[in-house]
C-alpha cells in the first residue's frame, strides 16, 4: 500500500508541476537551496502586513525557523492555507519562528498585492509575519518556484526540510504523510527530520521582471 501511495504521489507531482495552475504562470526555475545550507538574504527587510519591516533573521526561533513562500491567489496555496496558518501559529510555542513570504508580482495577479495581503492575514488570523518580497529577490535566492513551498531551518540555521506541505491538498482529513508538520515536530524535539525533501506542489511564482537570480 505504501508503494502504491508513493507512486500516486509521484504521478500527481508531475501533473501539477507540469502545467500552469492559473494565468500568469512563469517557467523560470532557479536551483533550489540545498539541504544543509543557510537561509540567503536573511537580513533583508520586507514589509509585513502589520506595517513593520521584518527579515527572516528577525523571526528566528530558538529551535528553528520556518519560511513558507505563498500568496493570496494560487488555488494550491488556498487549499493548504488553513493548515499553513495553524502550523505557523503553533510554531512559536515550539520554539520555531515562522515567516510567510509573497514574492508574486501583483501586476500579474492583482489579488497578490500588499493591501490584499493585509486583508488576508486578518481574515485568516495569522499570528506570524506575512511579508511582501517587493523584488522577488528572496524567492530567487532560495530557488523557490512554487506557492506554497516550505523551507525549514534547524537551531543552527541549516536547511533540514524543503518541499510541499503534505500529501493531500484537497482533503486534510485524508493526509497520510504530513511532511512539514512532521519536520517541524522533529526539529522542535531535537530529532532528525523523517523526510528531508519533497517536491513542492503548487502554482509557479510570478517573478518580477529583473529579479536577481
């Protein structure tokens, strides 16, 4: 049964990442940050929905830091949104800092603008920083290509998990492998992450023109 689930998941990854999820999809695919690497551009400030300028370094937790690239408009980000918010809101209680980053160009998808982010953060009850990557440069530095796409760093600042949220975007009750939640719990407990890397599922990030590679 496990092999069958793995095969089905692999097939779904090919289907989802192989075609645009909605208008404005980009084909740009930078190389993803390698496991064991430190977070790039960690001191770069971004405007959060509370109006403050916040960096990845600012939210660093005693046990780790979770960075999730997401947005307002992507259907896949919406499917996982409640799970991401719950995970992020609970992360600080486990000693893990959380920051969500929207790197999409609002000129491509207006719903991904900063004002819309402010509304979304309030509606969803986000207790973590939801920030606006105004140049798309941070996403490019991470090698992020999808929304949502997660990067989890341990207490020493090394990347220990990269990829998708779990194995069932459509039905939270049917999830068999909660990859990101399992990784967060492992890091919080000082244990090795059970699955360190999965392929991110979602819409392609709409990079701004001229974004640094």
